[in-house]
C-alpha cells in the first residue's frame, strides 16, 4: 500500500463507460473519500460476461486473460456493478482449468475484487457519507450483487446517512428485473413480463426515485418506467452517495444517459 493508502483499481464496466460515465466519477469520489488511492487502468475493456453467458468460453477466456493482466499489482479491484464484480470474483478461475499459471492469477484477482458499496462498507469501514438527496427512494437488489457478492445491507446502511433521503422498500426488492444480460435478448417476452411486474412493485412503493447498483438493471427498469409514463426517477446508488445527482439528469431523461 502507498503510505498506508490501499491502491485501488476501478473497473469501470462497459455500461458505465458508454451510458453513464458519471457513475465512474462518483465511484472515484467515494473511494477517495474512503482513503483510497484510485487508478483507472486505461487498457481495461469488458469483463467478458456477455460471451461467458452465451457459451463462448474461448472469447470469455481471452477477455479474462486481458483483465487479469491489466489489473495485476493492485491491492483491490472495485467495480460499481455486482454483475461485473461477480464475473471476475466467481467465474474467472473456472475459465483457466487447463492453464495453471493464469488460474492462480485469476484466483488471486478474484480474491481482491469487490462491488463498490460493499467495499466501502465492509473493507474500508465507511459508516456515513456527506451527501443530501431530498426524496423518497426504493432500492432494487440486483441478482448478481445480491447472490454472488452479498450486497444487501451495505447500500441501505449508507443511504440511511444521506441527509433528506427516505427509504421506502418495495414488496419484493430481491426479484429479478428481467434484464439478465443476454437473457433479455434470448427471451424478450419473458423479460418484458418480468420488468413490467418489477415496475408495478416500484411504483407501489410510492418512492420518487429508484436506485440500484447495476447499470444493466437500471437501464432496463428506466426504459420500462418511461414507456409507462411513470414519474419515478432512476439513478445509480453511487450518484446519490457521492452527492452527484445535480450533475446529470436521471437515467433516461435528457442527455444524462
């Protein structure tokens, strides 16, 4: 570590890079406030999850090898996405069954990889944030973040310290939104039914804003809410925790997404 500061590499993710760069800057602000020395490896690309979920293990392995190379030498790797963090932390080692050298490196990387909010809370011990958000919010537990990375209580604990924020839980916050990466492309009718059910739950909560920790889920739910004419605003949780909601419109509105 550099002068007692953990050296953290931010894995930006494709969707954040292409659709919501503000989330990446919010992640950097939060990590720096937690006392981390943050770097963004410029050669990073995709985590390989789309290829992996489609059964293209060869392409997924090539991508994973590049990620392993790009993120070596850091104390931690952090992603503002439970899905991408879960891919690295839980699936990379299995891609290198016949390559002991890269398997060992993938296992080491997996052990250093965390989802953003759980890292802030569980590793860095962050107890509160300096932010204000004057609205009621409801939080969607994304599938990979919840089931692979154990993200549940951490965002709620930090949101409870945001001035002016009121958390209103959905009836079923852990139910999938229907995105599922390539699932929504393979099974569009099922995916549409799932996101419609999810949006009914969101609106029934009475919250003015929907938060989550994965851009795929957020884009999916924001799109459906907009098509239904819902006034519910949609944001990544990092934007609220970092106090950066004034810098871009909610997802799906104006030029902010």
